[in-house]
C-alpha cells in the first residue's frame, strides 16, 4: 500500500512537472463561449491570443470536454458571402495579437454533450505546433460586448 | 453677434442635414422582395402580408450555424430591445422574422425552440427546399452548401443581411454585420414616423 502511494506521488509530481514544462508562453485574455439555445448542438469560443515571444507560433488544435469535436475555424468573407472554413493551423507571428471573435477566427465546439448554461465555465486547451499547450478557462455568455440578450433585458417602468 | 448668428445657422444646417439624408436613404427597393407564404412558428401568421401595417426585420440563416447566424440574430435582439426602451408599443410595431435556408434540419419545432431565446416575439419560417429557395432568390439571398471536412456536417456559405421592410412589406434597407445598432434603430424609427 505504502509503495503504491509513493509511486502515485512520484507519478503526480512528474505529471505536474510535465504540464508546467509543456506550458505555452501565449497569453489568452477576454475568453468567452457563446451561449446557444439548448436545441443548438454547436457553439464557438472566442478570445484574444497574444504571442509575447520572439518566435512565431502555430496553433494546431484545441480540445475540450464539453463537445464531441473541437475545430479551428475562420470566417472568410467573399463579396456578400460569409463562409466558415476549418483551419489546419493558425499562425501567430512574434509579438502578434490575434482576435478570435464572431465573424472571424473562432474555436468551434461541435456536438455539445450538454446544453451550455450561462456563466458556466468551459475548459479549453490550445495545442501548438511546438508541442506546448495552453489551458484556458472561458465563461459562457450570451453575446459579445456585454450586450444584453432577450432574457436579460431590463424592463423600464413608466409612471 | 454676427459670428454667433452664423454659428447658429450653421448648427441648424448641420442638424437638418442628417434628417434629410435619413429620409432619402430609405427609398423603396424595387428589385428585391415580394409576398411569400411558408410554414411558420405562428400558424396564423405564415405569410409576409400577414404583417401588413407593421415593419418587419427579416433575416435568413440556419440554426446549426454557430457563429455568423447567432451573431446576426442577437443584433436583431439588440434592435428590438432598443425599441422596447422607447415603449412596448414601439416594439410591437416591428416584427422580427427569421427564414431558414436549411429546411432539412430546421423544422418549425426546432425554429420555435431556437428563436424564443432571441425574443418571445421572433417568428421563424421554413418550407420545402424549393419554397425556401424561391423566397431567398427574391430577396437576393445567396446560400451554398460547402464541401467541408468539418465534423459539423453541412455548413453554408451565405449572405447575412438584415432586411428592413416597411408596413407594406417593401424592402427599404439592408444592414450588414458591420452596421452599428444605433443606425439600424434610427432607420426603423424613421420608418415608424412615416
Ligand atoms: Cu465555425
């Protein structure tokens, strides 16, 4: 029994060390996930990604427990046509800041396992080409810019 | 004194201009639009002409769309909420309407469950693929199923305008996703004042 405990603690130590070792230098801020009606099985995650290093970085995938599949997407506008396209990778050059926002780059959450609740926090891990990862925690929100959705609307009383 | 009068006159001219411009900017679009009948989330209101006497904010999309369509719908919500800040009656004079171009997935039931979260007064419409294609064509809406290796299944490349229709169902303005909410509200209010 004691041995097992010891082995486990050693394993845990190395796991934590490995995670710390693999941590990416990117800075992720202003993260949120779009709240969608329960009938909708897809949603999207948005954030600001900053590469503070002197080297370019490549975001190659993202993962999360809340959805069956997680993909990197971009919305391309050609004339009047908006088309959402899966991206194999998204490059962020040295010292660049990239906005993931509606109508542009986003991390698509496909096949939500459970309907999203407002203010729920969603864990997402970003994977980079150099093998590093960045864990991010995002809050489920109704819409960008803190604008109120239908259910949040404040009623004004006139007397 | 003269300078002051000039300044005042200048102010009047400046204030007068936008009003004139707004009125002139919303001519009837004769190329787009026309009456149509589809399956509706409100059975008694399944035809565009059922909304005569009220303005309509019309948008085309599909509920499996996770980025562009909910963004456009929440813009409609913001406009409707801004109108309600004036009064409930003002809001009631404008009908938000969503027409799907993905009838294979978007049933009336699904539209109802989806749209109620954007506003209780939102109405959704669907139909046969041919009916939907006909309506889309009349409003100049383009939607193309995309070849994609996404796990999301069929995704559409599509236009994302919000159409402002007057109380006769005529197209008066198109709004793109970059147009400020305030401008949309102003346009709606200028039609309400007509
Ligand atoms: Cu997407």
